[in-house]
C-alpha cells in the first residue's frame, strides 16, 4: 500500500492595517510532522525544569581534592535540548529526593560534587527518562562525568557517561582532547533554593521514573555496563 502524505495547512493572518490582511500558508509533510509537534509542544509546556532557573554561577571556583572525600565533576556542554535542564542525583537509602539532589544543570554548565568515597554508589539523571551511572570511588581523587542529550518522544532525554582510563567510546576517555574542550566550554554553577523545591514537589514523578528505568538498567549486560561505571583508577589526583 502506497504511503499517503499528510499535508497540514496552517494559515497565519497578520493584520498590517484595517484594509490589508496578507497571509501565508505553511505546508508540512508527514515526515516533518513529528518534529514540528515536538518543537511546538516544548514551546507550550516548558515549565518546572527550564534551563537557567535552578542554578547560580560560582565566582572564582576553586575545587580541590579532599583527603576524606571524592570529587565528581558533572558537565553538560551540548546545546541540544537547551530548553530542558537535567536533574542529577546521588541515590541514597533513607534520604528524601531533595536530599539526594546534586543539581539541575543546563547547557554549558558544570557542577562540582563532593561525596563520601566507597563502592556501589549510583548516580542518576532525570528528564523525560531516567539514566544511571555506577561508581566505586577513592578518597582524594577527582572524577569526571558528562550528561549527553538525545531526542525523546516529547522532549530531550539524557544519559550519564563517565570519563575512564579506557572506555568503549574514545571520546569518553580521560586522555580525550574533547574532555578539556568541554570543561572549558562549561561554567561552574551551584544549585539554588528553587532546585530543591522542584525536587520536593516532583518527588513522586522522579521516584516513578527511577523505579521504571532501574529495571532496564539492571537488565543491561555487564559488558555494556562496565563502560558506564567509574572505577577507582578513573580518578585523578588533581583536577584538569
């Protein structure tokens, strides 16, 4: 059966004066319909997690390693999905959602996070979906991770990738030139008070996504999951 093309005609009237009503017609083929609706939806429903609303810039940042802590730098250099920020959490038992929140970052932002060293730690990024990164961290080291966006059904989705000594994807290795470039593109920010309010108000939705996507994460093969996990030797003694 031959595929039928759907043409949507949107007539926009611009009134120049009371005597003139010029118009133009935008024609969109079916193949472009999904993209059009995606952009239109984003424009209309952007709310709670719009970029720039949940961070404050850090003046004169000076993040050094601490002998009793692990330092993780999360960055998001891409402008794709710029209208949607990405919320990052460290999953902890017996903690509220707002207590787990690391920050909600937008394009060209990065956040420095001190955490207790240890094994079997897990981080999560939330938007339309949830994605995870496991970690075994040593004290006195700095680790790097990147938030990478991709198109979802209604808005951008995000993944967390660690920078490793050896990675299945060369661009996510510690010796990758892109790491330094991306770090330079991003500015350090801290979460503001509104970010914790957002996490508290959206706790049910966040937990639902966490449970749903953790099932998929746990089903991932170890040969794939190993590239999504920070190991002790992926840490550096000094920040780049």
